[in-house]
């Protein structure tokens, strides 16, 4: 989900709910609605995750949880990220890829979970790349995992591409690796790039 409020901030979230099927889809819709409601408050990313986690925890069965990244980007390339147990965010800067690890537990694990925020500043042409584990855990016909290292190697070569082209190239690379092997999980990718 990406949302621009009345300020110059761009809010974004990317997440994954435990489980599969209709129940998981409904929970992701609920989580989406929670964040849509909260982003109008213009709170920092960490505060958004704390509030969303509390609401989700009070309204969801204990057997479910969600991992997610919530972020806020400003017009000068500044990004604050709060990662609730999700895959590391990958930042392409100066030809290198930096991993930004989770800063808290998945939401609904603890109703009073603690979260911290990480800050990064993108220069023009630099990219923040987010993904779900459906990407890193995809398997080839030979039962080899795509893996985070392969994804980072791909991004090292391609992170200068514009976001749409980068996402398309990533999916092409993943599909070539899979060689027709079925996906075991859904996958989502997001690329945010500072243009000027």
C-alpha cells in the first residue's frame, strides 16, 4: 500500500499475514484498512506500527500474525522504516546493497510490542527495495532456493533501473530461475527510488 497525505510525505507498507487462503486474505484486508485509517494522522512510522499492532492484536485470533514494513519517505530522499519481523529492506546506494534488518517482532505476537525506526537517505537514482518471502523462498526445478544472496546480487547489477523496470527485471530473473516450478507462496515486491 502506498498513500500520500496532504503533506510532502509518502507512506508505504508491505506485509505478509501468516497462513493461506481466504482467512489470510481477509486479515491482510483488515490490516490494509487499519493503515489507511492511521496514515491520515501523519504519525511517524514507528507510532503507526505500534497502533496498528495494538488494533490488530485486539481484533484477531491469537493463531495469526503479520510481518510488515511501514515507512515514510520525504521529498528530500529521507526514509524512516519500521520493520515488524519482515524480510530485510534492501537499499541500493553507490553500487552496493545494504540490508536493513527487522526492528521488532511481527505484529500480533505481543499486543504491547516495541518497535524502533531506522533512517536512510537516498541520493538521486538510489533505490529502496522491499519484498515478501515468496521471492527469497521460491524454488527452482532442481529444488534450489532463490535466496536473499541471489536477490542482492541481482540488485547490485540492476538497482539503477527505474522502479517499474527493476520490478519487471526482478520477476523475469525469478521466473527464469524457477524454470516453470510452481510458487509455494505469494510474492510481492516494491521499489522506491529518489528521482531528483
